[in-house]
């Protein structure tokens, strides 16, 4: 499947160390002809970190996609009723975001976007980046793998010696994962040996 003309809601959450890598995938999707609409969590909207400034991330997203950023729950709510996107991507997807999603909590723009989109039984792709993927969030990841219309970008341990519970998606597999998800399929294998 080609991604040209596909409307993608692209939600960025606060795994700040992974955002730069994710934004390169936004550029790639736009280059491939996708119509990408940025959505950001409150953390990405407001917090400057050692990895970058919120204003710079948002400027990049707006300039690259040509669309205004969805950054409030109110702005995200119409995604469902108006069936705005073919697919939503959450990348990076923090442990906090995936835990709330599994438990039906919609207290952020990203979570509202996903909830609104799922009501239309359309695909959501999640690219996890969490320090507790093999810890407290292992159960939540397992549950997400079994939820209809949720698809995962293949992931693995990014630093098993120093951060044994940490899991990160292979962001370069994001476009291929989207293609599979649009066909109703989970790309395989899901669990991979992670290499930078």
C-alpha cells in the first residue's frame, strides 16, 4: 500500500529523548505524500528539556506538515465525529500514555485523539518509548497488543545492561507499520533486537 494521500494524525508525546528521531519520520511521511496533522501532548507543548525546546518541536511540526497543531482536548474531540483521519500514529508513545489508554483515561489531547479515532474503528499505530516497558508497563503493553485496531511498531530493549526494563520502538519501521495497519495487519516480528 502506498501512503500518498493518506490522512495521518501524528501524535507526539513526552519521551523527549526520542522526539528528534520521530520527527525525521514525520518528514519522511510528508515526502511520501501523506497528509500529516500534528497532535502534541501537554508535555511536548509546554516543556523545554535538554533534548530540545517545545517551541522548536512545534515550529518543525507546523512547517513540515503545513497544518496547525492540535494541542488541547477540545481541539482533539472532533477527530471522531468528523472522522478526520485514516490512521493515527502515537510516536513516541510514553509509558504514561499507553497506561492511560489501556485504562480508558482521556485527560490529554493525544488520548482524546486516539479515543475519538478508535470510535470509528480505524487503526492506531503506537511506537513505544518507555523506561518501564518490562516493568510496571509490561502488562499494559500486553493488553495493547490484544486491543482491536491497535498496531505496534516493532520494539526492543534499547539498553538492556543499564536500563533493563526500557523498551523503544524501531522508528525507521514506522512507515511500514502504517502500511500494514491500514491493511488491518500487525507487522511482524513485533519484538526485535533493538539497534541504533
